[in-house]
C-alpha cells in the first residue's frame, strides 16, 4: 500500500463486531479488519481511521454512534473521547457490560491459546468511582502541566482530575507547574498519605510529597513498602488475592512453597503461615528494593528466604508443594514454565494481569499434565480493558 492509499484520516461507516483483547472491538470494511475504540459490539458507528500501516488491519476511533448498544452510557470522564486520555477504554460501557466484555476476552484467550472452553465470570471489587486506583503515573507536557498520554501517542492530555483514581491524587498535582517532559509517580497509601515523586528526563528524582514509604494492609499484616515500587493498584486487591492464595494453597501443604515474581512477599507471608515455622518459602524477585522491603517486612518469618534476581536466571531445584507465580504482563514464558513443571509441584497458583499471557502459560503447563482446575477473574481496573485472573493448576 502506498502512502496515498492509506486509510488514515478516512471516515467509514461500520457494523461493530466482537470485543478483542486490548480494549477495542473488531469491525470489517472492504475485506479489512478495523480495530475500533470507543465502540461496543453490535453498534453501527462512523469511525475515523487513526493508524493504517497497510496490511490486513487498521485502527480507528468511533466518532459518531448511529445505532447505540443498550450497554452504552455517558462516559463519566470528560477526557474519555477520541484523541483524549488513553488510559481508559470502557468509560462508555456500563459496569456490568465492562465485566462481560472482559469475561469474553478471558474466555476467548483461553479457548484460542490453551484450547479450553470455559464459562468465565469477572467479579466486581468493592468501591466506586474514585476508589479504584491508588497508584498512577502522569506525564508533564511542554507547558509544565501534568496529564496522561493519549492512546498510542506521545501527546500529553492535561488533566485536572482522574475519575478512576483517589480524588486528591490528581487534584493535588494539577495545581502545580512541573518540569517539562518529567514523569510523576503518584501513590495514596492505606493511611491516606500521598507520595508524589517527579522524575525528570535528566537528573535525579525529586520527592514532592510524602516520605516514599507506603503503609499498606493485606493478608492480616501491615506492610511498609516503597511507595513507587510494585503494589496492587486497587485498594482491595492485595488482600483479596492473598485470601485466595491462602485458600488454594491450603492443606495438604508439605514443607516447601515458592513465590515467584514475589514483590515484597505478599503471597510468601501467606505461604509461610501454611508451611509453618519448620517449612521453607522461597521468594524470587528482580527488584532489589522490593526484596529489601520484603526482608524487612517479613523478618518475623525466618522460614521465608528472598532471592534477588530474575526467575528465568534462577536455578529452580527441589520439590515445592505449591508454586505461586505472579509475572509481569508478558507472562512467565516457556522456559520458566518448563523449569517449574520439572520440579513437579502438586499445585501452581497463577496470578495474571494479562489473559493472553495466562492462556499461553496454561497451555505450557498443560503440556506437562497440569489442568486448570479453578479460575477467578476480577475487575480490578474498572474503565480500562485490564482484568486480573487467578488460576489454580494441578495434576
Ligand atoms: C505483578 S508484580 C507481583 C508482585 C507480588 N506478587 C505482589 O502481588 O505484590 C510482578 C513482580 O515481578 C517482578 N519481576 C518482573 N520481571 C521479573 C523477572 N523476570 N524475574 C523476577 N521478578 C520479576 C517485578 O519487579 C514485580 O515485583
């Protein structure tokens, strides 16, 4: 396709088909696939093509809704429009519809990549607008204003508030003038303390608010962790996932468990209770800061040992009873799955923030005889296309 033939900027009328992984729906025009944002399945819309590099597909935004879905609602955020903030994908869908869209995506990924035919339900977490997100990253535009990036773009959309975050977080930074091009990491911890750090493109980060130590509560413990390191962003999520790990890892549990991609050891704390004082829990985590936090927070549990390093570079030996793994979005991958399976744990609890990565790794475990026995999925990131899944694999 030559530059002149590209559809970028063109307007098309399309029938919107199924939801796809990544926060858009699939439509067709002239035999090509069009990935449409700001639309819902079953709608008839006018789209404007935003990206067309030739080939079999292009990307577009719905700019006019001709026949709306009954699931369509007015977006609560004024920045949720084509060209606006790229953070939320489903502001225009009811809460029930968002969960149903995510359930469709999880089921589809498991069907396509793992050959499993499952009914998936995505469960709501407590809370409403303004309760959903305790951690955010903002970026600063050329005029020193804090904002969010537009979808698949470097453009910064200035923001005075964010409908999904703790209200004070964004309102506090919106008052101020920031270093152009800097990133701002914002955290509100369980005590309501704000931690804000500005990271300029050059030079040292500057702490603007708070002491950088977040106090969190989960798994029956109080945690003091790096406010800008990893912690679940939904305020209810860490405690809920720890509860599920406790339930699924429960007896008969022998003396050994692993918490891979363990962060500060949220799940290790739960596993330590279960293996008892004479057992062993190994945490593998790449962030030295998280490992330091973990050692500090779990110093009353000598059965927990932290290893700082990459899971894929760690020699995994022994025979754990349970392995919990909570990898980043790309998943664990074949080499790690093979290495875990070679140690023959009786159960694997897989915490996943990307359903495609989960499905690929579930297929990897299936090749070693592990079945997905339980699956729970949570709408831990309302308004976005993200969904958290926790699976129990056993053989
Ligand atoms: C989704 S977080 C989970 C953390 C922890 N389970 C929790 O819930 O608090 C993933 C963690 O894996 C770590 N990580 C990312 N890639 C890694 C790798 N290749 N090897 C070890 N740890 C890794 C990150 O630093 C992060 O702490």
